């Protein structure tokens, strides 16, 4: 199964906004590394984290969505 979210921790600025707005608390912030992580089993692929991520020029999180949501 493909993961619904692709994380690029090297782009993370440590703001933790994704964690505050994730409706399923699937995103988290590793205080030791200062980077974002995702608990894939909790992620619903809604896109809130990607849309709110202020990291520029590239987001730290890209939402691909669940494969079952792409099937018509």
C-alpha cells in the first residue's frame, strides 16, 4: 500500500503547525530531531498538513491521498 503522505523532514522548519491542525493527530513533532513525522496508520489523507505547512520553497509534507480514495 502506498503511503498517503510523503514527508520531507529536511524541509521542516520546526513550527509544528501540522500537528496543531491534523484532525486525526497523525502528524507529530520529534523534539530531539526537530522534524515532523507522520503516523501513517492514523492519516486520512485530508491535506490539512500540506496546505498549512509554511516551509518554503518546498513543503515538508506532500499529501498523495489514500489509494482507495483515488479509485473510481
